C-alpha cells in the first residue's frame, strides 16, 4: 500500500474506508462514465475529493463528495466538471 503523504491524503483514506457502496437499485451503465462511491475525483474549486454517495440516474445523478478542508458537497454530476484524480 501507499503511505499517505499529507494529512489530507490520510483523511481521504479514512473517508474511502467509510464510503457507502452503491445500492442494489443503482445501476451504472457501461455507457455512463459516472463516478462510483469510493472514486477519487478532482474539482476545479475544491480540489481532490472522495465520492461518498451516488443518487439518481441519467441526467439527474447527484454525487455527495467529501473535500478535505471544504466538507461534504452535493453536486449534480453533469455540471460538476469532475475529473478522475
């Protein structure tokens, strides 16, 4: 395993362990390049974060992402401009 390089990396590791897996009722299609719970992402304003929850489907997908120093944010996936981290 890789050792955390900073306090924020350590916090992300703890959050990743606590991230809830997608429920049975949530399907992420192969065509959808969406972010699953446990995914690390990067946001232009908030920086690196961890996806905790994914809700909805299609164009209405909402993500709950934890950003060290900014807390949890609910984002609409199609407008969030997230990148894989």
